[in-house]
């Protein structure tokens, strides 16, 4: 995948935990400061809290990150199955709800109708190979390492 140089550098800094968060300033730089996150004021402002644990960011920023990743996967599946010809950059791609040709069908964020009531019947992507009659329910998650096991368990229990 093509990343801007600045993006790659920023991701490396995040991974190395050298971003100037309040927690970093207090414990690494030894500067007197409060360590609570400015957004929620409840937890220490760490990379882990900002990227995957803040209740204030979950309804908006985490959903944007999730959808951004899910769109990339959708675009790559659509290209591989020859459902789209457009080779737009991933950050400009907008998924279509239904893509279909004679061999494949790809749904984006669409409920699946079932005989029984299923509470979690809306996977991020549903990919069907018409020739082999196989359907794959693809649900995406972007967890941090501290909640990876919980996220996997939650996804498995949902579907």
C-alpha cells in the first residue's frame, strides 16, 4: 500500500511511543503536567488510550478508522474480482452497497436476511463466489494490543 512519507513517519513514532502525549511529557521528559487525556479527563493520555480505549473517541474517531480500513479491503476485493475498473487511491474510494458480475457478488455494510432472527446480521462486507457457491462474511476490527483478545472473542461470539 502506498503511504505518504509523513504518514509512515508518524506511524513509526506512534509505534515507538515517542509522541508528545501528556503521559510522555510527565514520565519521560519529567515535565510537571497533568497526565489525563484532554478529551475525556479520565485516563492517562497514552497512545494506547487515545487509539483504542477512550470512550469519548469511540463513537466517532474509532468508527472512521474502522471504516477506512474496511473500505481498503472492499476496494481490493472488488478489484481482484473484477467488479470495478476504477483504480482511485484508497483514501478517495467510496464503496458501493452492491457490486456484482457473473462470478462474484460483494456487499458493503448490508444486512443479511435470515430465517431466524439474528441480532448481528450486518457484516462489514459479504463476498460471494457464485461458481463455488461460497460466501464469506468479513467483519473488520482495528484493536490495539491490550484489547486484541477481547475483540477477537467479541467478533467470534457475534457471528
